[in-house]
């Protein structure tokens, strides 16, 4: 049996999550074992007002606005991923 990893960034049931759900429903479970990883808890932690305020690098209200736009599928995706990657890197190697 082969394992297939699916990575999903959000928690809602919009277009991409529904497509993933339909794909998983049709997957031959005798041949494949799906593993779904959601990044939503980590992203929620990164973009919490408290975490943003403590870090002091970005305007918390603006960062949260970007994140909410991201969650609603409006983008700007790259800014959100860059902010998240920076914060997670700082937590791992600086704090």
C-alpha cells in the first residue's frame, strides 16, 4: 500500500478543500492510504494578535487582515506564506 500526503492550508470548505474531499472519497483505499496535513493550526498561531504584537515586526491588525483575506481565498498568498515562514524560522532558531 502506498501512502499519499495531501497538504492543505485552510480549514474551510471552499473550492480546493471540496476538490480534495471528492478526491479522497474516490481514492482506492485498497491501494492507497491518504494522509491529510492541515497547516491551519500553525498559521492561526503565527497570525494571532498576541504573537504578532509580541514579535513587534509587523502591524498586527494589517497582518491579521492579510491572513483573513488569505483564508477567504483572496490572497495575497505569497505575503502570508513569507510572514509565516519568517515567524516559524524565528521561533525555531532565534527564540
